[in-house]
């Protein structure tokens, strides 16, 4: 039995919508695979910087309720940025050997961890960024600083705490700790910029790098579906 133009049009429009849905599903599935990552506005040894730790998704489909960030040894003072959806707490620990800061004050403890606890849980399909203002160690040039992060959700947790062994490919890790490499201070005093983690893709790199092929495919499929729908609509009007 032959289908008339009017009967074909709903099928074509439905097909276009289905193609668009498939494209969105592909993009969403890729986004969920992104790692928790760290970026900085400068990564020069001894410089003051803001470390941004990005949490791109929940624990599978469960919303995030708490994010605990461990601070690397050698960093003593940390100022966390406020976030309207969380309370924030600095967990302190005693230093083995007291230090004297640049103002001549004795320092006997350091910030070991910063904990953000959600007052409104972060939906699993949304992302958030947690910012920490701090000074990078002056003797850390060439080192990778790790910020092990435990993401607690309404159901379950994701412990982004894995650190690669010597010679290990960091991309082999399932839950790598957010990190970035510290570089030597520039001679002119201008700060360098860190693009992300030396041990694993940061959230943006992981999302953009791994998503690029599927995003392109999704756009092509979605566009094809849209064109098919428009053509069907025009033909139906001409033959009506």
C-alpha cells in the first residue's frame, strides 16, 4: 500500500525528532564520562593562584551532596571561594615543624582539606566549580601537584584519588586525582598558565577532547533530521 504525502509527513517528522534525540543522547553520554579536573590561572612556582576544581557530573545518576578536596603538602594557607549552594569548612592539621610566614608570624598548622557540603544537591547532569586561592610552593617547579577529591552523592561516592605510579600512563587510571604541573617562575615575573592536569584530562579537556567526534556526529545527524522535517513540511503544503 502506497502512503500519501500527508501520511508520510508525520513519519518523516517523527524520524527527524528521533534523530535529534539520538544526537542529544550521544552528547549526554559522553559528557558523563568526563573526569574531575583542576586548572589554574597561573602555575609558576611561588606564585599566588586560584585553583579551580571542576565536578562535571554526579555519581552515575545520583546528585552530589559533598566535595572534599585534599591540599598537597607544601601548601599551608588556602582561601576557598564561597559557593551559594554549599557550606565550606577548612580542615586543619598540625605541622611537624612550625614555620615563619612572610609577616614574621609563627605557623603551626596548615589547611589539609577543604570540604564543600551542599545545601542544595548538585544534579547529576549539571557541573560545578570549586575555587581555592593559594600560593604555590617556591621549590615545586617541575612537580605535579595532586588534589585528591572525594565526591559524595546521595547514593554512593566517587573517590578521585588515584595517582599514577612512576612511568604509568595517567590515562589508564579510572578515577585520577585532579592535578596540574608547576613550572619555573619566568624571568620577567609574568605568570605562566596551566591548561590542566598533567596526570589526567581535566574536566574541560576530557569533555572537549573525548566529545569532539560524537559532538560533530550528533550535529550532523541532528541537522539531517531537521532538514528532512522541513522538506517534508514544504512538500506537504505544496500538495495540500
